[in-house]
């Protein structure tokens, strides 16, 4: 937990008392004072005065010495749930990725991509990048198919008029 200015001042008072009682040499006192003014957490402050009598200062319980997984500062009970990934965005990406193999999935990719982006704007869910990727892949495939069909029509029209 982060330490406040008042916590640093209490630590400085304990260090002054330790120096006045002869528990610290002058060099050690100066070194600890400098570290106390730059300390950011209770743990850093506690380490500076752990070997000195502290009087009425409240000290948080020392952390256990064994390794433990990362714990959040705020219990999960009080945190809002993380945003969910939009299912339509996942569907749009899957359909977009499958378009080279099954060309007909380009249309569902575009439909699901537009639907997902609207839902994401409304609900704040995650997955906008997936929806956009599905849209891009779907529209690229549709455009490529349109160009091929147009090329075939032009080729057929050119070969039909050239033979007469």
C-alpha cells in the first residue's frame, strides 16, 4: 500500500528517537532519513524502522515470506466485472477467416461485423478489432468476387461481339 506524507513523518520521528537514544550511528541515521523521504510504500517505511522500538505507531502486518500469486489491491467483490467479448464479433472474425476456403462466409462476416460494431458501441463490450477484421475480410472477398464476375461479363461480351 502506498504511504502518505504523515506515514513518512511518523517514520522520521521513530528514526529521530532511535538516533537520540544512541541506537543509530550518525551515518546510518542520515542514510535512513534519506530513504524515508523517498519511500513510496508502507513496506519500505517498515523496513527502515523494523529494528527500532516504534512506540504507538501502527504498522501493517508484514507480508509473508513465501511466494504468492499476484493479488489485486481491491477485492474482486468490489470491482466491476471485466467487459465481455461480443459474440457477433467473434462470429464475424471466424466467417472472415473462412472466406478463402468457403467464399459464401463473406456475407455473414459483413453482416455480423456491422451488427457487432453496433452492439459494442451500445454495450461497451470488447471485440471491436475482431468485428473490424471480419468486415474487412468480408468486404474484400465480396469486392474480389464482384471484380471476377465483371471481368467475366466483359470477356464474354468482347468475345461474343468479335465473332460476328
